[in-house]
C-alpha cells in the first residue's frame, strides 16, 4: 500500500479506504469459494473455511482501523452532517465485526453461517462507499456547485 501523507486529502483517504474495501471483498470471495465445499462437512474444507473467515476478520478489522484513523476525522469537518456520518459509520463497523464474529463462532453450521454474512457485508461496504466515500461527500473543498439539498 502507498504511504499516506500526514494530513491526507480526500483523494488519498478515498484511495486508502477503497483499498481496504478491496481487501475485504477479496476475503469475501474466498469465503464464498469455500462455502459450498465446506457445506459437505469435510474436515479439510471446514478448516479452510475457518481460516478464510479469520482472514476476513483481519480484513474487516484493518478496514475499521483505517476508517477510524483517516476517514472519521476528515468526515467530522467536511460539512454539518459530518458527526452524523461518523456515528453511522461507527455503528456499521460494529455491525460488520459482529457479523463476521457470528460466523466465526459457529462450529456445526459454519458454512451456513459464512454464507449468511456475505450479502449483508457487501451491502454495508456499498453503503459506506455511497454515503461516505462518494466525491460529493468526501471532498477537500467546502463549496459544492449544483447541490440539491443539505
């Protein structure tokens, strides 16, 4: 990953957080790949799925830390809705962590639990990208041309 400046701008923050989103998506793809194989109960594939879920956990944790370090402070100051956006992101990060942990905690129904978290995690990533990382939200200037509301 490229070095982040001490006081990064919107583009550097967006790039860093999107890189973490890419890592989470990659880990999710690996979980999806292993779910059907582990569904048979084969110990080897169950162990592979469990390791893949651990990688997903790590990717989600790293994404959360990156957002807390870079995105939250920037969003706080971007506009009047900054604090609200940060609060929502914090709740979404907690939900992401709980979803992944809920799958990791399973022993018998590991494949079903892993399958159940994929779509909600993807939806959360997309919402973050739309509501916090979009160019009209995450920007260096405080003036927005042709703004419709807010």
